[in-house]
C-alpha cells in the first residue's frame, strides 16, 4: 500500500443461515482510491479479507441491476456509488430492505419473479398476426407512451424503498406495475383487460400510499410512482365503467 493510499471502514451486514441466528455487523478496513465504487470495496473484502462474503453483481456499469444494496440506509446500486463520497466516515452496507436475506448481501427475489410473471410482460397481440404481415410499425408518439417504463433493470431498489411492500409483500409494487403499464400503453398490445384484473385486485395499486420514494431511488428514471398513479386512475375508471357498459372495464 502506498503512503498516500486512503483506508475506509466498510461495515457489512453478515448472515450465514447455517450458523448465524441473526444477521450481525462486521467491519473491514479497505484501502481505496477515488475511482473505487462500493462494489469494488466489497470485492476487495472478498478477494483479500474474507472469501466467504456473498453478494451479487455482474456488469459493474449500472445495467444488469444485480448489485443493489442498502448503502448507509439508502437503496443504491453499489457499482455506481463511490467510496470517496463517504470517506473519512465508515460506510454501512446491508442487504436490500424488505426481502428475506439468503446469505450476507444476497436476498431472495422469488416473490418478485412471480410478480413479473403475473403481469404477462410481453406483447399480447390484439388479433392473430402472421409473419407475412411484417413488423409492427409505431409512430414516435406511440413509442414515447411506453419507452420510459421499458428502462427498468429489475434492480429492486424501488421495492426496498417502498414502505407498503415492507408491510405487505404480496403488493404488486413499483417495478412490476411500471412494466405492466409499459405493455398496457403499447399500441401493439391487446392484453390490458387481463392485466387490469391484477391492477384492481387486493394486491393491486391501491396498496400504494403515494410516498414516491420508489421513483427517487430509481437509477434509470423509470418513475414507477407515475405508473402506479396512472393505474390508480385507470382502475377507478374501470370501476365506474362497469356500471355503464354491459361487459364493463377498460379495454
Ligand atoms: S453490477 Fe450491474 S448494475 Fe451494478
């Protein structure tokens, strides 16, 4: 280590279910340079101080969405959060809030995967279409309607930020609602009525209490709170349409 190299303390929440009754803190001293992310700090720990530390990562460039952690209590992508911004204070790293911890910084995301599947995250054609009919064409306005909501990287920071998901894990939550909305407003899609059943359900958007922290922590500016709010409006319209039309509901 060079004379000028700085050292920062990283406090990590550890949990190995085969031997730990409860998660507990462990502090490591990590030499760092100003270009090192929190993820690189955690990788230093694994490479040089404790090889049993578990965490997820892949791209190291805020694309894959796998490195989400609570960093000093805020849901953050560890690959785009820098140690220099905390020095000389200690930085605290914990598993994402509101998810069961599998091991150290790795959380169980099965419930989220089930939510993703439930929203049917693919285009359901309005009518059968043959290959000979060629590609779907869209206007720039039609693309604009959903493009923002298609930028989600499933990093789950919004779920760690959502107090309602913390209270009720069956709530469909921000990211799944944003993706649901992405397909519902796509001009090529005809699956809105099916997806609205979920929006209107007990697990649906009215669980949201409009805190808006989900959109604040989103690293891709997807604005899931906006998707939730638009679906509250859609759901209310659906409810009243039932009284006005024989079949009712939004199409
Ligand atoms: S490692 Fe891929 S988003 Fe951080």
